[in-house]
């Protein structure tokens, strides 16, 4: 593997540890300088570090074997992964997540940020965001289980015309657009919620889609 990039002057720790079977890359910093004694003899924190996010910025590129299992966790972190085909798990608090490749297992989650995934036939997938859009373009393997959830944001699925899957789709406030024929129904006279359950082909995979505020669009490739 190979790691290149830059780190800010106030990053407290950056480490690469491991061996031939497992490697961990870790970056961290303290939001405040160390305790210091003021003129009255009281301990106080010094200035807040990273006020402009320049002195704590970390920007790195990591090259790993194609079939590596990859796990990424970040706080304010945008992640772009391509051509890594092993099991992928990415979780951030704030930041966009983009993936392209042929992973069979893909778990992507962020609190504030969009998720974009372009894949080959996927066997297991979980895509979750609180504030952001989800866009998925890819194949669906036989027996696959795919789950999509957004609280405040739309979801778009671009799937093969011959996909074989059972779909369960729900929205609280937002329309459902389906290119595969079946149309949604209203679930209440009082709120604009919609739901849609349908099957294509033999229904070999299970696809669940749920959003609270946002539209769901299921498109043919």
C-alpha cells in the first residue's frame, strides 16, 4: 500500500501501524492547546486550535490492494473511494461519501452529507444519511439485501432494466417515481405520505427505501 498527502501543523498525532495482514492509519488533534497557568495562578485553556481549519487539515491519498477490506471513520471528513473491490465500510459525521468499484459489501453512512455509489452487482448494501441526498447506480446480485434511508433528502436508484428484486418504498413527505410500472399509493388522508411495494422478475433480491422528507426515484439504466 501507499500513503501520500499533507497534514496541518497542529495535528497532534498521525500514525501508520500494522503488518502484512492489517494496517491502521490514524489522525487526531486536541481542539484546545494545553492547560496553562494565568496571572492569578488559575489553570486555563489557551486558544482554540484550528479556527480556520487550516492548521488541523488532513488530506491524504491511500492506495490499497483491489480486494482489501476497507474501513474509514471520520468526523469532518469527505471520502472518495474508487476501484477497491473488497468489503467497504465508511462512516462520517459531516462530509460527502463517493464510491465507485465492484465491492460486494458496501456500508456508507453520514449525518450531514450526500452519498453517491456506482457499483457492479452488489450483494449487501446499507446507505444512510440524515441531511443529504443518496444516489445509487449499479447492479443487484441474486439474493442481495440493499437498504437506503434518508431523513432530510431524496433518494435516487438507477438500476438495470432486468433487475430481479422485491421493493418496499416509503416516504413521509415526498413523491415516489417508479420507472418499473407499479405506482405508489397514499397511506393517509391527513399527511402526504406514500408507499410502494412491487416485484420485478423473480424478486431474487430485497430492496428497502425510506425517506422522511424527500422524493424517491427508481430509474431504469
